[in-house]
C-alpha cells in the first residue's frame, strides 16, 4: 500500500499550506491543495508563474516567442489533465506524425498506422530512411530487449549496453541519439538504460495515442505565466510574486513556515518546497536542515538547452517541425501559433553544454546555413535577416544521477518537496513536474479532486507483459 495512504489514516490534513515556487510543479501542488480545501499561499521570485516556461518579445520584430520550444507526447496525460482542470484545455493541438530529416536533405515521415499498439509504429520504423534494411531488424530487437530489461542490479550506462546488443554507430546516431538526447537533455555518454527504457516504453510501445505530439497553441508565457496564474487566483490561491524565500521557519524540528530575503515571514501548517533543485537545497541549508545523506542539490548537476531563433527573408521551413539527424540541433520548429507562411523558425539543441563557450553569432551562422540547405526551395533567394540565441544553462538536472533524486517525503515534519528533479519515475519534463506536484499535494491532503488524481497512461498489451520499473518514492 502507498506509504502516504497509511500515514494519512492517523494524520489530519493541513488547513494551511505555503508553496514556494510557482513553476509547473509548485503551481500544480498549489491548485490541487486549494481544490482539496486548504488555504494556500504561493511565493514566487519571478513577477509571474511558469518558472522555466517563459516567453519574451523580440526587440526587433516585436514577435512573442518562447525561450525554448516545449512539446509533450500523448503519454503525458497528467499534464494535459492539469491544464484542462485549470480551464486551459485548448492550449494544445495534436500532431500525429513527425518527420526525420538527415544532413543530406532526405526525409521520412514517422507516423502510427491503424494497428494495435505496439504494432502501430512498425511501418514507421520500417520506413526510416536513415537506416538500411539490414539495420532495422537489429534495431527492433534492441528496442524489445531494452523494453524487457530488468534493473534488479541498478542502472547501467546506455551506450555500452546498446553495443552489447548489436547496435552499430549508424543505428545509435540515426535513432537512439536523436530520440533520447532530445527527450532526456543529456549526451549519450551520460544516459543510463533505466531512463532510456522509460522513454521507449512510454512513448513508442505504449497505447496508440502515446506517440501523439501535443504542441502549444499560444506562447508559453501566456499559458503558464498569465493564464495559469489567473487560474490559481480563481481557485483561491494567494499568489505573491517577487518574493524569494531565504529559509524555512523550524520549531521543535517541524517546518511551520518560511522567511523571505526581504524579511517577510509566513506561517503555515505545512510547506511545499518547489524550487529548482539547487535553490531548494540552498534553502534547506540556510534553514539548518539536512534531509538526506546524498547532496542532491549539487550532485544532480545541470544540463543546458540552446534555442536559436531565426528569421529569414521568406518562409523556408514548410513542415511544422522536423527531427534532425546529424545536424547541429535535434529539432527545428515553426511557430506553433504564428501566421502561416511566417519566415520564423527555431532550432533546438539539447545537451548543449559543449556549445556554451561558442559565440552566439557562430551558432547562428551554422544553424541558418543548415536550415537553408535542408529546407529552402531550389533557386530560392531566402536569406537570414535576424536571429536570437537563448541559452538555458540549467534547463534540467543531469542524467546518470537518478539514484540521487530525492523523494517528495524528505523526513522533515511539515515539509514536502516538489519538482521534476524528485523521484517521479519520469525524466525532467513538464509531465514529471506535474506528477511531482500532484504527489506532494496528495501526501499532505490524503485526497485530491478526481480530475487531479495521479493517473498512468493506458497500457498496451506489451507493456502489461513487460517488467515494471523499480519502485520510486
């Protein structure tokens, strides 16, 4: 039985909760707790909600653009259910296919067929032009072996595992690397089998809708900054922006509130600490609390994402998006809400730490040259007219540190953790953040509104047969 369920038999849910951090994890926890009847106060350093989900206005074009493109897959059901619960169900649109494009300009469409999962993607794998017919049976076998992998002995490095199971450099660079580096935001050298298995089984071997791509219909700053913030206020959450927590108030070993850097103090029956992992750890240290022997605040590390925003003299990218193989970035996107035919696109580079020292202009020139070579019509006179580079230095925690991820239960009375870095069983994604917020809220209230109860995506028959991941929590 869930340990939280056992503990709630003898515990009264808190009547007041302070949530520190209004990113997706903190906002989810605050909304769920307010819906369960608690009085919730929410602190956030930034002037609005959303955390890393931000947009900005480009100074030259006046266009609102996201700092980095975000999307989710059909298996991310808790994020979609949360946005629906707060009245933002129309903020996503479905794309049922993606296009793989290699550095030679060739492309193949990857889409599901009207067959039961997991056979719905068999034709898509067979049609991948980047792999030869002799490569594809070995790739399929490796995918099944990865799905059947059991982690009784703990995680292990992915690349040696792939090579042991017959995967060549071509198969790794044409399939495993573009899929996993973009999903997990770390280099192949740092990835473990456990995280790779989770991505493959949920997105590719799950129910028929698990592979669908869901793209935002308006800027992230509008969805998760303005609109989500307004939904929290409507739910009764007292949102206080521009406040940075310094430490927690601890009495007789129990957390009863927090203090801000400006000296503001707020008391509550319980506190949800939902800042990025380094900030959360610093707040705990400032409070004289040591929640774990593993120093996850520094041990989890960070991995960067770089977005290169490009404006051309005319439309170059006519596809809504493309997964790139053998190129500078792993993805290129048109604006998912902009005017059709607009000359803008965004190149997204995951796990970009090695590029942080390269001047922005050099990245722009290389990215623009690739996009023109791959997507401009023959004889086109399209040229680059404007560009912006956005580097998210601490976009996610680093892979390979899964054992250091803390539970939401940190063994400190009155305190729970939330954030995509906690032990959700998911990588650092929007879905993982929502799951952590719902888990934190449930651990305090013992009950959630049915629309907010944590759910698992529909299972394919193969997933029901496969071994499950090791216990998380």
